[in-house]
C-alpha cells in the first residue's frame, strides 16, 4: 500500500507541482489525488441545469463513467460494490427523512421528560424540607439517633440509586416511553487485498452523500484514534467542571425557594444523574463523534471509516466502544479494511470486548469481499511517472535535480523560506525547519528519527500542500521504528491529498526491502508487528 501511495504521489509533473502551489495563493484548491481527479472527471459529464446539477451521480454511475472514459479497468467485484453503495445511498435518502421526524419527536419527548423530572425533584425537595422541619421540632434525641443509625447502615449510593430508578419509572408513566427509532439501513464493510479499490469506492459513496445526509464524517484510522483521545480529554475536563456547585448544569436550582441543605441535596441528585448517564466515557465520546446531541441537530448520520485495524489494546477497546454506540444509535457505517472482521484481532486482545464489536458489525453491516488479486493503483501511473517527483539513488546529479525543483517551486510561489512552528493536537507544536507558503522541506531523520507520530503528521498535512523529504534510506528490520513512522507519514500525506517530492537511496519498489541489513519484510506485516519483536 505505501509503495503504491508513493507512486500515486508521483502522478504530477514538475510544472503541475508549481502550478498547484501557485493556485493556493489564488485561493483555489491545489490538492488533487488521482482518485479525486478521477471522481471529478467521472461526474463532469452530467447535464448542467441547476435541477440536474443538484442530483449528484451515485457511486455506480461514477464508476461506470470512469470505466467508459478508460480511466479505470472494469472489474466485476468493484462494479458489484459500486452497485451496493448505490442501493445504500437510495435507502439513506428515505432514512434521512425518517430520522428527521424521529429527532423532532425525541426533542419534544426529552424536553417533556426533563420538565417532569425537575418537577418531581422539586416535589421531593418540598417533602424533605417539611419533614426536616418536623423532625427538628417534634422528634426527640433517641428518634434522631435511631434514624441516623438506620441511614448509616445503608450502603453509600444505594439510596440515590433507588431514588433515581423510582423517579425514572414515574417519568415513564407520566411522559411515556421514548419514541421508536426507524430501522437503519445496513452499512457495508469492504475488505480485500491492498489496491483492490476499497477506498476509492468508499470515497465515491462519501462524495455522493453530500447534501443527502446532514451528519457525515470520513476518518482514516490514525485520525480517528487521535480524535477519540481528544474527545476523551474534553469529556474528562467537562466532568471536572461540572463537579463545581457553580456549574451551569445546576443553575436552575439556585432560584428555588429552599434552604441551603435542600439545595445541596438537589445538586447531589443532579450530579448522580450525570454520573449515571456518563459512567462509560466512550459512550460520551461516541455521542460527540458525529453529532453534537446538545445542539438539537436532526437527521441521519453516516461514518466512513478507512482502514479499520486493531494494532493495540486501546484500538480494540476504543473501536468497540465507539462503533458499538454509534451503530446502536442509528449511525450507518461504511468501512474498509484489509481483513475480514473476524480476522482483525488475531492476537486475541480483549477478546470479550472484541466479540461484542463483531456482533454489532454483523448485525449492522453487510460484509463484501472486494476480491480482485490485482493492485489497480499500480496500473494508474504511466512508465516513468515517478521520475518527476522521486529522485534516486542519492548522487550529485539527483541531488541537483531535487534542489532545482525546490528552488523552482518556492521561487514561483514567492515569499521567504523561514522556520515556523505549527500547532499539533493536545496543546503540542512542531517546528517546520523550512517553510514557504504551503511548501515545506524536511530530511528523513527529522520526521521519522524522532518520537513523533500521527498527530504531528496530520498537522503537517493540513498546513502544507507540497512536502519535500530528502535522505530517505533503504529500510529494514533494524530501523523498523523509523519505517513504521514513515508508513504513518505517507498514509497521512495521502489521506490529505498532499504532493510529495523525495530524494531517496533506492527506487520505490526497493525502498522497504532492506537489501543491506536483513531479510525482506512485508509492509503490512510491519504495521502490525509488536515493537519488541526482533
């Protein structure tokens, strides 16, 4: 996959690199992957009237257009997937309307329930205040002592739990059961060999959903994991803020005509409700992952997830928690992976949790094998297409050509070449040694020889449309950590449609063979290899 992505980065000439960079300064979009360009071309044959323009072609039409134009080779597996995605898109149009109606009903139901819940709490508070006065005035010392002993014999929290359950039962009778959600159409889990077209087809579908589905996100695995971390941090911070008596969550209590002790009890009941509803942090994260539930947004939601994998325990637990929650609340999933769902966790990490995820995927997604043995991404570039961006081996001549391309592009863009610092997630930052209006330059060791990761690479990819990397070595098992980082880097540059210009020790196809330092190894195996393995 990474080798082919390096090839894909090469589908741009010296002139187009400079032109695309210049286009950035004029406000046009410079980033164009071959697949993105293909999708644009395939959609460009439609009628131009406003009414017809508003109806975007579906995945099957896009696919057949590309085949008819000779830009894709016909493949029955791919056409079948495109047809399934087309059918799903049709079902989603109806599902969107059903979910809008459902969310409108839910909004009324939730508001009514919250209004009644607060009314019940106020009634309980009034009773407690009356009982409290009666106890103070009428009960003797012995009665108070017995009452305290009875309360102390009850396990902490049990009283609140019983009160909470009783209150919820009353609310069910007063407001009625929650509205029944419409049945979501089954999503798709596309799996198969590297280069079989899974991501291309998923992206066709994702593009076609624009204007059809309100809440839609496309994630690559690395980006999703980082966002989950970020959301978890926000949830923890919000919980800390909500523990304050001055929290806005308790503002409605302050104006009630009760004494301080009763208000303290009310705040305790509110806190207990929040803690009960947010007991599992991944559920809270999932609720913010696609749709901000607090913003009263309505409609269906879809998640397109590229390269599902389980590389460690956190990935297993996080994916299981997030995806299970989203699927349970009606989100439609379209995912790609190199492995069938049952083969994702061959190391058996957190087996019980993983089996729950498998059950959810089986219930909510149709599995489709994109079963071609061909890597179609190797068929796109023409002979010598990488010569304009990939210089090897490192000789005075190739270095001179690499330097000339750097100077030509930066001169055409204009501006000074400076060192800048850009923000990274979680409050971090990374320094860019050479930066010039959307073009950045690094050496391999700076990007891959230090403890940097996907968050840093995503920040670079979001800030720069063209990346120069020099001194790329032939990689082997002895520098597997650097190779692993390089794989992640290429993934993120590819996902963000960046241009890449390289000065490397070996041709692309030999870059990961380690001819001098050990046996050959497979890139996909390297991704999953434990760090301690030698």
